[in-house]
C-alpha cells in the first residue's frame, strides 16, 4: 500500500539525482521520486554536473515532479561529497525544503552524510517504507528486523532503498529551471578513475543475476562457470563477499549488506552458502534459485527453488539445456 500525505502539511521535498556526463541517470532515481511522492506536497529534483541539462529533461518526464533544477557545473563531476554536500545544503536553505532524499547508491551513501552534517541534522539511511512525513521504516540487524524511526529535525535527510519502491512512472512534464549555485571545494581534488566497460546488464537494475560464491574456488572457475552461465542467460554477474575477498572477481560485483542491493526477477546463487551479509542484499529478488552441494546451507531457507549438487556438474548441464 502506498501512502500519500496532503500538501497542506507543508511538505516540500528535494530529490537528488545521480547523473552522468552523457545525460543518463541512475536507475534509483525513479524509485527515489516515488518515495518523495508518497510524502505528499511539492517535489523538486536537482541534477548537477556536466551533462545536467540533458539529464534534467529525462528526469522531468517522471510523474510527481513539479520542477527540476539544473546545476551544470564541471566541479560537480565525479560525485565528490565535498562539492555536492554544500550544494544541496544551500538549495535546502534557499528553497526551504523539508525533506532531502537520495537513492541508497554508492553516490547517495557518500554525499548524504555531508549534506546532513552541514544542515546539522541526523540522516536516516536506507528507508524501506514511508509511514508519514516524519516516520519511516528501515531494516536493522542485516535485514532481520524492521525499525520504525521518527525524526523531529526541521529537515529530514533521507536515503531510499530502491528495491523497496516501485519506480515513478513516466508521463510527467515538470518545469526545468537553471539553478545558480556557487560550488567551491578546496579539500579534495579528482585524480583519476578506472572504468570497467561491459556489454553485460548493470547489476543494480538487471532482471536476471547469476552470482558465485566461495565454492567456485578460483577466478578461473568464476569465469568458466559463473560468467559463462550469466552470458548464456543475458544476466548480470554478482558474487558473495567471500568470493570477492578471495580475489575471484572485482568488488563491483559484490552483492550484500556491504555491496550492492539487488532485487531482480530471477537470482541464481551458485556455491553461495547464504550468510546473513549476502542475503541482506538479494532477499527481495522475485525468484531465488540456489545451487549448493550442502543440503543444510542457509541459502535453501530463502530459495524458491533449490538444487543440491556440485556446481561443477550442475552448471555445465544447465548450459547444455539452455
């Protein structure tokens, strides 16, 4: 059930959009807008950095937004918290926003704390439901319990767990305005980045995810079995923390409490025991398939379909039948 609160409550929300220089926006944006709409009142989005104008047009099509602010400034590229935090704090003070919302992505987790600190309020991280304009639900104890938190701060700075909200539909026609903002950052500077390019679907938004765990035993086996199965199915590739720590694959593939939170239509866990840390990041998947030779592995407790068997026998057989 979605809750909407009357605009007479004085709610005025700012949704922070994560965008790229090519004008694309994070998949979490539509879910964050949906959470803001549930608060009721007026909802504004802000897009910043190079390419913000193009991204602003994309965001303006989301239903529920009344306005999109565009801050086209190269100083806001690369998502440095020391540059973005002051921007959102200044926009809040200038426009009187009662709520500032971020997607619970790597960018959001980096920038939200600095914004809250500058506004001298306590951040509320990874909400899973909106109960009212002041009350929110969020998971604690690695997802084993749900807490209802209430904030009495004048400004609520919140990050939204995307997998718990339906995306705001398109069909909107929000006004796009250029916002002037002085961006200064003398604390940090961008040095370089190494971007891994792949034709595979993005892990955070893929409909199918194939993930490997410690039982894969080596990076070579991860490529031979997990990557091959994923490519055969047109899936994104994931991994448990144990597999990443062992060096079987890069850390951007890690799914879990300290990795990425995913909720695909199909999640195939291969050689993953089902530690709480991993389950917290994928238990909202629509269908979970587990392959493990240990019949008592915890992963089978949450799996919709379980196959007890050696992955080195099972995966090749699956690929033959696909």
